[in-house]
């Protein structure tokens, strides 16, 4: 593989209530292939319900949350409803559990898949959230619990539904695209069923990179180069991966990945660009056999992220 893979581009819409009218917005999202394949290669095992928490990755989707916050400000209910609107644009297909980055690229999932990405974006936007798992429904079901400072606005004739956990009321946030659910609406399939409440104490704290997102304007393209230099110091070889990003922005995080088969990519480490957009990364791992390296930039200032060509050694 000696060419640069295209990023995965997605566009979503959501509306914000402004008085008696609604203002529509577009959200442009870009995911680098390296980030997608990194999460594809992570463990997807579920041994007990608390393991769902590890699939919540707030930092990865933080740019999406920031774009929505730009519109809704500090209104947590509007923020949560906007997140639900985004998720409900995806296709409902029964699938295995996924990380949010996988869901953004694949564009489909089921109740747990949608709940995990919704919880990730909501948590990235500063909300206190948990997962609701309805073990006794047929089939089992999952949605999100959202803490708000006050009760959500009632919808039609229904009374908003919540469950208490550690002295707080968490309001139901249904994520499936059956219809446009709003905070507090409880689907009939889990009516009168008390869920298992899953706290997100074990959610991901640090991600290797993030998606890129832009509000109402398409993301501009970027690029990142990569080369490998080898120096012999005494009896050991010193390897350095180096390159630059365009545009040449300073202080940008560059993720370095390594792979043996160019299918599963493992995060190797992070470095940052200098004042001219240049970066370098010393490879301290013991290298054996054939190794493939890739550098990735998450993007910033309206630019989509990008991956370098693959360097094989």
C-alpha cells in the first residue's frame, strides 16, 4: 500500500428551536482510515453489562459535541435532543457491538450501538450520562440516561420518564431511528421495565486521535507526509518517523500507528508539530520482521484530518 486512503466523509442535519421556528444546521464529519481501523482492531468482547462502558469514547467525538454546543450554548436539553437527531439518521440493522468511530463510518447499528455513540457525544458535551440496559425486555434493549438540572419539556400528552441513580434523576434518551424521540420519551417495548443502570466509570479517557467536524461548512482538505530515517548508534539502530502537515499549523497532535498486516493498526504514540507544521517521532519499540507505519492528523480550524502514506520497513 503506497497511496493515501481517502477519509470517510459524512453529513448530518439537525434543527434547533428558535421561538416558534426551527433553524436547520448541517454537520460535516470526517474520519481518518487509521482511526477507524484502530478501533476495528480493538477488543469487542462483552463479558458482563459493565463492559459496555469501555465502548464509550468521549474524546474521539469531542469535535462533534463542540459543533453542537456552538449552536445550543448551555441548554443541555437542546444539546441532548440534537445528539439524538444525529443518531436517528442512521440505519437500524442488527449488528455486533461497535465503537462510535466504527458507527460513524458504517452508518448503521442497533440499540446498543446507537446508545454508545450517543452517550459518547453527550459526555463529550459535558452531560452526566449513564446507560440503561433492559435485560427483561424481549429482545433486550438499551438506551441512554441523561441527567438534567430540571425536568425535560413534556412531549404531546406523555409524562417524561426517568430512573433514579445515586440520588439523581436520569431521563430516558431513546436512540433508535423508529421515530424522532426526544429526551424523556420511553418506547413501548420497555414500558414498565426497570433497567439495569450502567455507570460510565470505565469509559475511554484518552483516544489516539479524534474525528474532525465542521458546522454548516464543508471541511477543507489537508495532508500529512511521512518518511523514515535510520541511524546507527553504537550497535543499535535509531529509527525516526518525520514529516509535516499542510496547512502548517503549530502544536497539532500527530498520532503514530504500527501494523504487521496493514489491516489492524495499533497506536504507537503521539507527537506534536512545531511552528512550521513539522513533526518527528523516535521509534523506541524493538522492531522485528516487517513493520508498517502511518502518521495521522485529526485536523483543526475547519480542516479534515488526514493519514500519511504507509511506510514499510
